[in-house]
C-alpha cells in the first residue's frame, strides 16, 4: 500500500469513525448485549486467539532462532515483531489519551463517551487493541505472503467483529484499530527499508 492509498484509507476511516460514533455504535452494542451465551463464548474464544502477547513472544523467538540460520527468515520474524510491538505501544497510548468508556458502561449505567487521560481498563475502549494487532499482523503477512491476502484479511475482520460481538468494543473502536494497525506496519516497513533490514525483499 502506497502512502497516498493509506491517506485515502485514513480519511475514509476517520469519516466512518465519526458516523459510527453518532449513529451506529450504541445500537450495535445493544445488539451484542442481546446475544445468547453461546455467541458470547464463541466471540471470546476468537478474541483470545488474537492476543498480541503471543504474537510478540513467538515472533521474537523466531527472530532470535533464525538470526544465524537464515537471514531472510529472521528478517521476516523481525518485521512481524517490530510491527506488533509498535502498534501495541501506539494503541495503548491512544487508549490512555482518549479514555473512552467501554460498552459495559453503556450496558450498566447508560454512559457513553470519552473521559480522556484515564488509566482504568474500563476506559480504554478506543482503539481496539486486539483489532490493532490483528490488522498489524494482516498487513505484515500481506507484505510477506501476498498470495494469501484474503485469508489474512478474513482473520483480521473476524477478530474485529468478535471484539464487537463479545461486548468489549464499539464499531468505531475497531475501525480505529484497523487504521492504526495498518499505519503502524507501513511506518515499520519504511524504517526497515531505510536501515536495509528488509532482507526478504533483497536478493542474497
């Protein structure tokens, strides 16, 4: 994805976030509250599969293990590791800055909105961290293995929907996570290119 394409996606995404915040988020979350326990359990299992901690540890170990065995493979793991870590740092920073109430506040006390600069997890809805990690992984894998683009995309979209279905995030949170995840990887990719760390893109 070129910078121009991402800027177009970012502009469209920001518009979608605003529209979702005012017209979609509340009703969609109330729908998620009405789901039976089976669907909540299913969405929770899907969400657990997208935790960034596992991705960070496994990609770091892959980078270490293959550093002397395969420069190309090691650089791929390095790319995934840096992308997930960078996207997580940005997501956590934004969560603190925006301090958005999670859907649980809407369900329990009919509260909805932003508090700003809050440390409580219940006020860390925006953006969705799981969705950010999922789309960061989607983007890295699309760069490394473009042949399976739609498979990676399906994984990321499924994760985003699960975060809404389980009642942990609003739609606008997941849109923000998508934009942040993709943007984070583009920055990391550019950084690695400038430092010639992107060995998978260069002939041996």
